[in-house]
């Protein structure tokens, strides 16, 4: 079977493409919209904004979430902010600059036209959110405030304290609630998608499990929109929520959709390290901490040992015995190198045995210098002459508290250590997945009538995502892209009557789903789902984590296949199918993660270069930096699942007409 | 008037009734206490009895007193209904419930109110009813018409230790009821402002202590010194 | 550390529940929910029904988790969700009682899981600003006083966990409702719809079977986001205006 990947990028000059395309796009008349049904799966930024907007337009929308409320989607946990090319700060920002930064930050592995469109609509997002009542931070003059974020030279990030994701999601949730109240959107909470129904090559419905009763239910529509998030939980430990899963996307893959660039995972450098093997998730500390924190490990192994066994407090180690390795290796950017670079450097330090906690997987993020620096300048401001050490520290801590107070508090809650007095311990953790369902310019997958938005598609971040861009993409897709592009498909469907759930495709999908659940619950093996998930995570982290090599990946593939076989013969799922059964929900998700893991490994093995979040040890420069191979790998790797053999690779070449491919350097 | 009855039936409307009637009853207590303090004047009850006469015969005061009866009734009935509804809002009780963050008074306004109501009934029976059914002696002061000698009735009552104890304990209950009720009424009215909260709290505490103290002082004084 | 857990077990809303005791081996670095994970692994492996509890982000923002621990929603720490509570606040040998949020507005689904969709319905009744996508003017067109914006954000920080209802002796949902009303009312964009919003949200809140606020302020004390009861006073004011003064 051959699949032709047509990106459907419109002709014309880059900056005009979207505007022209939008103006000429086929529309669906209001009288037809009333009849046309759309299923939206997921209620994060992308899903909620899409469902709300499609409802406002007059479509009949059915929206699904496995959560008890749309407001719980994991977009809510985003801390830092959202980018937009508003240029309110008059610092030279522009749509082009945001486009360029995003392409470069993505290590030249994303589609120019999609990224430019993202940059264009970014400004509308801010306007929309303000109108919805998102309480963005403001200056004393009453206008919107901005801050700067990693990897860029302008201040374009809008924020609502450290809870930007929460506030944006609540904005979208409220817009969605309004449509639910008006009857335009029917909301199904605690309903999880278990299969995609494809009729005559078109996505026409889904099979869902009502998580309260365990009953399988059929829902039909003219098209299906997936906005079900990323798959970071394949690593078990990640900053994702416990429930975040790949299953909705993966079910689509099993029905023929392609998974693009699954190996691109973003490892965030500043997370709280793992404290023990019972650990269930990792907590992110905002990237903004690296503005003031200095990353170090001890130079001498003897000091490492002393710190680990508690005989030496890190704050007592003299300056000359510390290795500020980021400042040493990357003098130009220092502690502010992009996420992928900072993460790999931390791993390198720990691989040398310099890890500073008991497990050897942590480095220090030290604010002592910042406290002293701020303290001195504060003293100067307050006219205190010759301040003593205690005064400086007190004043400095005040400044640091004003900037990062909530993060420091969170750190102390989790670890029990006071980061004002002793350096924080941090370690990289899986945070975001750039890969996802392959979509064209319309955000439509290769399965006709199946759309994918937000983190669950692959489209905008290439091999690495810049900070504060995930929120931007989710809302761009939901508010300002899909409402238009969905018309390209639906305008051809206006004569299609309501789809019936009595179609044999629904019956067979439901039967397959039931059979799969029955199989899972009847294995009655010895190991819990959690135990398997941990094992899966360990394999993925070890061989397909921060750095990868061919040998390890091959080994991982075998390990994953064995683990999958073991899972289907030894997993222990308590309870029944037809009841509220969170363990069964998990078992279903972990089964899909296992298959996805194999595909990730295949993709990582295929991509014989290092780019963004994907670092292949064989492809690095002499001083250990990532080595991209543009001649051979400037393409999107879209994978087709095959139950019996390896996944099948389809390539979409990436054409760069507007930017020149360069090697990123932060030295 | 459907909008009005709708408002009164809403949770916030009900609370508004409690708050306004409550504040009115605080005022009533102030007036009542100022009258009662005349019991202390050493004139064999003349000023007190004359005051009683005035209070029971002036048409304006009489009207206000009927309003007061009505508001007491309203405060009580509404209170009982709210209490019932609040209990119903949590049919299944906690096995362990924390009282760390709430005051005793705020948690027990219903119970405190019930005790106050019982006291009130006793109080009304003892004095108000006796007066109404003309069970009191008449007394004449100077050129005035004869007036009922409520003072004598009070003086007898306040010599009974049991009654004094009940009276004092009831005043303590009123103190707790007022302590939460006063500032709570302001919160219900929406008057919560960082600049004035301190004043309201101070005033509330002052009222909650001084009014019941004033009331309780009289029977104790009578018991010990008259 | 070894703990005795007294956990409320209830098969579903139509079956009465009861407490059962369990022993669990925890350590001080675990989060409270990780301690429950350990218990559940033991229960599953020994063929017993694991304890159902709701959780998702495990970093204190999604609002999914929430149980009553020794009488306090989200446990003894101030400004903390259940998932952020760590075991170092417990001692070896402690007995810990774990109950669901109890309120008629939050029917029990199973064990410690309750149905909080009443909160969704309160928001649907009016907790939004009626603006369609694409209708917005420039974000800087309406300046918002920083203090108002900050106060709005303080209220908007609500995570919809329901601890306010759980803590309230009357199971009242006033703090939740007032937080959303305040968030929107404090912004010029939201002020336009104030009267309608307040009337509809309060009406829905009353329909859901929550109790009446009696100003005990237990909600504010137990709120993991420390949302102030000032918002309740604001809701009252707006409600009076909406009911008594609007046309």
C-alpha cells in the first residue's frame, strides 16, 4: 500500500499563503452547518477552543474527555507563558521573527508554511484571550506585560503569574461551557475514545467507553477532530499528568493514520529529580529559573561523595571546587542555552559520576550568586551603606522571592529543602512530544475527515519546541485554524445525511474494542499495570531518552517486543469491564504506549542524525554537539503501523524556501 | 413581585433576611438594655416602671414592638429553615471533622439560637405575659396614673438563684451568637473591605461582650445587693 | 514508616459505605498519593479491590485530587492540594482517616471519588464572557488597572477542586461561585454581563443542593489556592444589585 503525503501547502509567497488560502477556502453555509456533526476528542487548549469555536459557527459538536470535567486537561499545568508577535515592547519583534525563531528553535525540521501561519495568528490569540477575561499580567499603566523566554532575543511572552496554562485553559473552558449551555456542544465527560470508525475511507465516528459505567458507546459524525495531547507518559516518569495518554491518537494510527517524527521528545532540563522507585511523576520547575540560577556539579569526586552521604553541605563547597559546566562549555549563552542542550549537558555530568543526589542523577541549580547580586543592588537602592552579609542576603532573598517565590515554595513542599539556603537539585525530565499524528496544512491526517490539533499533531515545532510555544500552538489550531480548514472537508459533505451508528463499521469496531478489553481483564496474570508501565518507562528512558545510539535502540526494540508479549500474558487487571474501573482504563492506555514505544525506537533508529530533542551519539561534533545531516534527513518521517512487521516509513520532504539551514551554536 | 419572592428564596436572599433582622435585633438589644439599666437606679423602681409604662403605651413604640416580635419570628423561622437545609446539604457526615479553622460560634449558630429562643420564651412568660394578663400589682407615683409594678416582679425573679444562673448563662450564649452574627451580617451584606474589616470586627466583639455583660450584671446585682 | 489507614469504601452511590483499615509501608519522601499507590499495588496483587481516588496532574493545578484527611480537605498543610502533601508530615505509627468530599452536591461515585459536575453546571450557567472567536479587539485597547487585574487573577486561581464545599460545615459552594464571579466582574470585559451572570450562577448553585453560606470561613482556610472570602462579599453585593436594582 502506498500513501502519498501531500502537505497541501498553498502556493504563493510565504507571508501571503494563509491569508489568500483563507479567503478562497470553500465554506459551509449556516443552514448546512446546523446539520453537520463534528466529534472533538479532548478538551485541552486545542480541543476546548476548537469545540467552542465550531459550536459558535453553528456546527453540531460532540466533545469528549476522559476527565471528570473539561477543565482538568493537562494544558492547565503550563507555567511560563504564551508567545505572540505583538511587538508591544517595541523591541523589534515581528511575525517573521517569531516564525524564524520557531523554525530555528525546531532545528529546521518543521514545515515553513505551518509555522508562519502560527506566527501570524499568534496576535489574534492574545486579543481573543483578553476578551474572554484571561487575567494576563499588566503594567501599572494598565497595558499587557511581557517577559522573555529561552532561545530568543525579544520579549514576547504573555503570562498570568506562573499559571498561564491554567488561565488560558479556563478561558477556553468557559467559552466551551457557554456553547454547552446553548446546546451547540454536547459534552461527554468521563468518556474515553477507544477506537476510530472509518467508513469508506473517511473518519465517521468513534467508539467510547463510558468510564463511569464501563459501557461501550458509539458516536457518529461527519468528521472527527482529535486534540488528545502528547505521549510523554510512554516514559512513565514525565511532567505529564498521570492520565495523559496516546490512546486516542494511537487508535487512529491503528486505523491507518500516520505517526510523524515520534522520536522527537523534549526533555526539560529543570525538573525535581527522582527521589525513589515509588515515584509516580516528575515536577517541572519553570525555565525562567535559569535566568538567575547557576548550574554546577563538584569538580572532585571526593566532594561528590561527601555531598551524597551528607557529610558536606553543597553551600559550603568553595567556589573553586565547583564546575559551572554550562558556563564553561557555552560561554556565550551560559546557563541560558536551549532546553535540549542544557539537558544533555546535565546527563553528561551525571554520566561522569558527578550526580549529586543518592541516585547520582541530579545537578545543582544555585541562587546564592543571584541573592548576593540582588541584595547588593537593593541595598544600594535603599541607601544602605556598607551593608553586612546578613542584610545583603535578606534583601536578595526578598528579590528572588518576588520573582520565583511560588516555585521555591513548590520545591520546598516536595523536597523539604529550603532553596534559599541550599542549592536546588534538578535533573532533566520528559516534558513535551514534538512528534504526533501527521497532518497536512489543513490539519487533516492522511485519513480523510480525521483532523489532529495541538500536541497530538506533529506540525509546528520540528525537532525541538521553544518555551511558551505549546500554548500558542494549541490555541492557534483550535481558535483560528481548524474553524476554517475543516471547511475544506465538510464543504464536500453537505449532501451526506447524518451518519448512522448502525453501520457495520461501528459494530465491528465496538466488537474489537470489547474483545481487547475482555482479553486484558481475563489475563489475570501476576504483575500490575503500573509495574509494566514502569518497566516500559525504564526501557524508553535508557535507550530512547536524552541520547540514543543504534545498538541501544536495537536492543530496546527487542526488549519492548518481549515486554509487550509479557504484558499480554501476565498483566493483572482487577475488577470488571462494565463498571467504574480506573485500573482497566490504565491497562488500555499502557497497551497502546507499548506499541508506540516500538515505533519511537524505529523512528529514532532511522533518523541517523542529531537534531533538536533527538540526539544520536554516533552523530555529534568533536566537542559533543549535535550534528544534523540536512542532505539526507530534511524530511518528516511518517510511520504506518503494521501489526506483523516493522512500521513502514513514508517521507514528506521539507522544503525551505525562506530560511537558510544553519547549525545552531550557543558557544 | 415574583422577582422579589425569587430573591428572598435564593440562598443569598435568605441570608440577607438573617443579616438584616439580626442587625435590627442588635439594635433592639441596645434599647432594651438601656431601659433595663433603670432597674439599677435606687428609687424603688419608679423610673423603671414609668419607662415600662411609656414603652407599652406609646403608639409608635407599640408598633415597633410588634415589628420586633415579627422580626424575631422571621429570624427564627428563617434560621431553622437554613439550618435544616444546611444539614440536608451533607446527609453523610464526616467521621473526623476538623474545627481548626472555624470558631465555635460560627459552627453553632443554630444551636446557640435555639437556646436563645428557649430563654426568650421563658423570659416572655415570666415578665411580658404576667404584665399582659394583669398579674402585676399597680403602683402610683406622684400625680401620675397608676402603673404596673413590673419592678417588683423583676426584683422577685432576680432573687431566685436558679433564674439568675439561667439568665447569666443565656447571656453568655447571646454573647457567642452576637460575636459571629455581627460581623457575619456585614459579610452577608457584602461589606467586606480591608480598610473597614478591623473596625467591624472590633465593634462586633465590643457589642458581643458589652451588651450581654450589661444584661447579666443586673440580676447578679439584684441577687447580691437588693 | 508504617501507617494505619482508615479509608472510606463505597461501591457506588446507591450502596452505603463504611470504613476499612489498612496497613501501609511508606517513606517520608513519598507524596500522599504515592503512598496510596503503594497501598493499591498491594491490594491488586493480593486480589483485592484497589481504592478509587481521583488524581491527574499531581502538581497541584488540575484540581482533580482531593480527599479529606483527618477531617481536613487536602490534609493539614495550608495552601496545598492532596497531591502536594508529602509523607514527611506524618509519623511512624500514625492512624490516618481518609474520607471523600461529602456533600449532596458531590455524590460519591466510588470510594473517594465524587462527582463534581455540579461545578461545571454552575460555570455553564454564566461563568464566561459572551464573546465569539474572532470578535476581539486589540488586547491593549482596554487598559485594566493592575490592582484589578491582580485581584481578578487571585480569584481566577481557583482550581475547581471542591475543597471549599468539603470544608464548609454547610457544604456551601459560595467560595467557588464567588471566585468565578469575581474573576470576571473585576475586569472591564466581564463587567458588562455582571448582573445576568450573577443571577444565573447563583440560581444554578442553589439548584445543585449546596448549603447556605454562614460565614464560617472554613472554605478560605482550606482552599489550596487560598482564595479569599472577600469574593463572597463581592458576590453578595453583585447579587443584591442584580436582583433588586436591575431592570
